[in-house]
C-alpha cells in the first residue's frame, strides 16, 4: 500500500475531500544545497493535489488522515502508460519497414512517420484506458487511519 498524509478540506455525506502535497524527490538529500535539481525544487512552490475519498467515518475539516492506494493499481497504471505506446511504436514501425521492403512505401522516412503514428495511437489507447479506470471506485484512494484532529480552543485560563 502506498500511503500519503492528507488534510480534510471538505466533508460531504459519505465522502470527504482531502488535499496532500506533491513531494519532490529532491528534498531529503544531504547534497540539497549543492545540487542544481535541489535548488530548482526549492525555488518552485509545492503543488497540492485533492482527492475524493469515500468513507462513513465522522471527520471534520482540517483533520489529518492517512490515505493509501494499493501498489497493484500503480503498477497497472504504469504498465499501461508505458507499454501501450511502445507496442504501438514497434508494431507500426515493423509494419512500415515491411512496407518499405515490399516497395509499397517509397522511402524509409515514411516508415518512421508510420511508427511515430503507431506510438501516438498507443498513447491515445493508454489515455482512454486510464480515463475509464479513473472512474472506478477501486482506483480511488482509501482512508487508512485518522492521524490528528483539530481541537477548538474556546478560552485559555491563566
């Protein structure tokens, strides 16, 4: 399970919206001050990402929670994003080269263009699959546990 700490931003009936920071990989290294990538990551503000989490647990706005996504889902998404364009590129490239060898296409540049078109079609297929899977409930983050709650301070006595 890949876990991430988040803050509840909105509470609805049967769901909560949570927000978490996208962390840079260049934030914990000892060479942060001497590295160009580390300097660039410090220069730009961290990006916040919000997710809708289905839960029946009573939460309040501002609560810190731990959300998670199974590794299998991340690996499936990565496989689709990388493999489908590669399969399209190689298949169309092989077919384009075969067409050049059969003298149907006049130049190998057309075979290269055909292979790039196949890679783009693979990209579109992967994008379509990811969009379809994103709407399934299995692909949404799950609430793992509540980390902390805000306590309203009404009065401080001395």
